[in-house]
C-alpha cells in the first residue's frame, strides 16, 4: 500500500504536432511508484496523445515503443512494478486540435529506502571540523586571550 499520492495536471497546448511533441516535467522526490491513475476528460476526440517519459525516453505505455495513450472521457489505473524511482517523470504529448487538453495524473508512491552506506552512527572525525587539536598546546591564560582578541 502506498503512503503518498502525488497529483499532477498537465495541459498540452492546441496545435502541438505529433512530430514535435511538448514535454512537461512532473518531478517529485525519489519514490517507488506502485500505481499510476490517469484521466482524460471529454474533449480531445482522438486529437491528443500522451505518454510518460524520463529524459524524453518513453516509460509508459510499453517502454521503448512509439505508442501513445489516445483517450477521450476515459480513465485507468496502471499497477506497476520495477519502475525507475528517481522521480524525474515527464509527460510528453501532442495535440493537433484547436483547444488545449489536459491529462490528470496521480502517482501512488512510497519513499525509497536510503542506501546502506548512508546509514550508521556519526563518529567524531565527521563531527570535528577543527582538525586534530591534540598538539595545539595549553589554552592561553585569560589575560593573553583578551589581548589576542584586541589585535
């Protein structure tokens, strides 16, 4: 079960050709994606297509293909496994119609766990930014400390 949901609305401008689609970033922090819910309201009538990408590489539908989601007054939920967890999602789409159309998305996600090398106790060398003071000598007497501050 997902602990968080990330909502996005992406509007694809009218007159965006399929040969030069627009890409909109929908970034979020690194998360493991469990489900993606999408909805297209009534209106596009087959003139708009969209897909999920990362760095302009197609992820859904069907990674590495040239397929588009073409829908009108439709919605669906994709249950996914082993999706990239960087959070660097994008919506790439075209719209050959005369009006802008929107894609509504909700990502059901969980935080990713930290890599093992980042976990553990913080030890003295990481906390001490002054370096090794073992050979620094005794502290200055109070009257010399005052003189050192004046100069």
